[in-house]
C-alpha cells in the first residue's frame, strides 16, 4: 500500500470514531499525520482512541450540525495547530420512507448533519487554511446525491447538496493552495 508523507500535517476527520472515518484516521496516522477525530459518540471515540493507540491521535466530542460547537472547537485547535486537512465524513442515512410519508423532523436531522455539518466545518476551517496558504478538503458524498435513491429523499438531497457545496467551494478557492474534492 502506498504511504503518503503527512509529517507535520494536522487532519480533522469528522465521524472519525468508526467506519470509514476510523479507517481514514488509521491511514493518516500510518502516514505520520497528527489526527484529530471528531464524533458525537464519546464511547466510540474512547474505543477508537484505544484501538488506534497512537500519540499523534486526539479526539473531540463534536456535533457537526451545531455551528457554535464546531466554531469553538476550531478556535481551540488553531491556537496551537494549523489545520491542513479536513475530511468531512460525518453523516447518517436516516430512515427510509416515501417522500410524502417522510417525517419532517427526521428530514431536518439528516439535512442538518449531512449538509449543514459539512458547511459548518468548511466555514470554520477554511479561514485557517487561507491564512496558512495550504489546505486539503474532502467532503464525503454518495452516488445517491447524483442519482437519488428511492425512499431516501433526505439522504439523497443532503448528499446532492454536499456535491454542489464541494464544487462551489473548490471554485472559490481555485486561486489558493487549497484543494476541495
């Protein structure tokens, strides 16, 4: 497996306590990055921290849908670290139902976590990347955002929004040393 050299780079990985996020964290640690995983689940963060057992790993309990919490955590991190890499991985699929039967609260929750969470993290991290003239952002979307999935209109809509946000932000940062994918 190809090893990237991420020495002296700091990465934030949202939804990093399990699944894809945990695997990404593992790979970044193997590449010598300083990694900060975010998740809403404290038990899973502690479990992931023990599993990865690496001095370059930190974690924060963060609800990405809560703008103030994201902003405060970024401010705290940037007092002592630059943020070089942001992986917006936090997301939920939610329940399945036809659009006309979809629970409004559930719809809002999925949009808040999947789309607004990505927006919140980008909005708070990008100024630090601009200041440091370096950044790499990966927003995890889904083919559901392009094709739509039956009985998953909230998830599909949120991921379509993430795709649009990613394309727009990439164009806004095209003249800077910040890549957005």
